C-alpha cells in the first residue's frame, strides 16, 4: 500500500509550491521547460511516430534519388578509365537505389508525408537508366551485325 493519502484535498496545488526554487540570478526552473524535453519514440503518440517515420522515409527517398545518378556516373567513369569489372558492376547496380527510393517514397505517402520530390527524382532516374540501357543494347546489337 502507498503511504500517500487517498484524499486529493490534502495536496496543495497552488502555483508558488508547484515551481522549483529559483536561484539568485532569476533563472527559470527546469520544471517550466519540461514540455520541450525530447521524448523517446515509444513514449510519443502514434500520430507523431507515424509522421516521423514518414519524414525519414521521404528523406531517404531523396537521398537515394541523388545517390543513384552519382553511382552511375562514377561507375561509368571507372569503366572508361580501366577498372572494367568494378565499374561495370556499379553501372549495372546503379538503378537499385532508385528502386529503393521509390519504395521509400510510397512508404512516406502511406504515413501521410508528401514525398513528391523523391517520387519524381527516382522515377526519372529509373526511366533514364532504363533508356540508357536500351540505347546501349541497341548500339551493341547494331555493331555486332557489322562484319
């Protein structure tokens, strides 16, 4: 059993007792700033958790949208300057961040966060990579027919 009384009238709810002792400099107490303390993710309301997950997914979508072309051009540069094996693998794998970015953009939209930038950037990147791949395949096919 608790030693606290069950009668609520026994407690004093006046504001002067609710504040902590303030020093000579007149600093405000830490009790006034308690609303601004960060909470753990498990202690936050469901809507706030959902919004934070959506923002993280939208940011990851944008990051993937920027990393995919960077990986493509870096792999193409390595392929052109003598690192054929690793450069070719990077060029072939460059659209994978776009696929991940599109998936994260859809996750963000399901969580209620707008992810239009990630959708557009990753969609255009994926179309660009598919177009470049088709162009390269057509060029190789045309060159293989020449004797």
